[in-house]
C-alpha cells in the first residue's frame, strides 16, 4: 500500500470510531512511525510503505482506538505555535487555554506586568509561552506534582527559558516567595461525576482534571487567599468550564467587591476566562478578608 492509501484507510477507521480530527491524527501517527516531517510526508504520498513500517503504524492506530491520546503516543503537542513534550503525568494542553496567554499578553501591553505566577503549570506550556513573549518578566510556575515539574523542566530547557521560569513544587499559592503582578491558573474544573466522559480511557491524570463535586473545589481554594499574593492593582486570570462563569464571578464579587471582573468567551462562544483586576481600594478588602479568616 502507498502512504496515501494507508492514510485514507486509517482515517476511515478513526472516523468510524467517532474520533475527531481523524485526518490530522492519522497524519501525525504516520509521520511519527516514519520519522518524517509534514512536507516529506506529502512529497512521498505515492511511495510504497514497507511491511515493517506499516505494522508499526497500525500498532499506533490500535493504541489510539484503545483511547490513548495521540499526544501521549507521539510524545508532544503544539500550543501557541510552540512544540511541547508531554507524557501521561501531565494534562495535554488544550487550544482553549491559549486564551489565557492572549489575555496575559494583552494585560502586559496595557500596563506594567513584571512578575507572573502560573498555578498548576503541568507541562509548562503557558508559563513558557509567556516567558518567550515577555522576556523582561519574572515568571514562577507551581505544581503539586513533582512528575509534572520534571516535564515542565524539560520543556523549559527545550525552549531555552530554564533560567527565567522558576519552577516551584507545592500546592496552589503556597510555594510563591513574593506577591506578583499577575496570577494565571488553569485548575481542574471538571465535575467528578463527569470524569468518565471527559477522559473515558483514564489516560490523563485525574489530579489535573478533578474539580470535585461541582468542579469548582480547586478554584475556591485558590480565590480565598489570592489577594495576599497579588501586588496592588494586580490581576488574576482563571480558566473555567462551561456554565461556571456565574458561580465564579459571584464568588469573586463577594470576596473583592470593588475589583473589576470580566468574563471572556473562547472562539466557540463559551465563557472560558474570568479576569479579576484589583483597584487601589481593594487593599482594604484584602485586609478585611484576612481579618475574617483569623476570626
């Protein structure tokens, strides 16, 4: 069979098994099996595929049919135009999370953002994307998973920012050594009951997906103390799931009544990012919340 024939056959099988972007996934898996670039693949479409290479490719297709994500099979995923190493210890970066990077860069252009913290960095895609676009910014990236931080370090080294992204092991805001101008968080926001639907084969780490009973357990845990870790007039960017905007904005409005709160939809029109910006008067609110917590 030629490469073209194999691709068409594999695509039909993936489509029949309800796998989205079947053409792209088949292409990625064949390129991985043959160690070819996209250009080389299309130049060689009429070439015959050797029996050993064909067997390797169908083995990859079988893994995909068993539910293993293509990104884990080939060991990398593109995010914000960059290539990142991924493995099952980290969540696969989603295209919708690029909105966090876009909003962060917009804030940096409109004001002074000299220090940033990403909470729950995973493979480091967001922190590294920001480091490459904001070379003067100090960037912290925290994660509770030591395995995830090992992956993030590999990606920092791959993109040459290991001296500018400070990786910190610990839960939520606890590892941060100082307040920052911007906190970014893509925390677990999937309802526990929905995990089998979101990750039916269970390949992605539950720690990075499970948001508790209503999906907002980790977000609440972050929001309560966030005022102490933001500089005056600092900003928080949160990625949220579908239908969560109302609850999250209500929580933030209660905690910080004078802060500016905005909700930003993704390209599908789903409310995806909640932005909270402290005003000068928010300092007094932060003191009140700390005082209430002590009581």
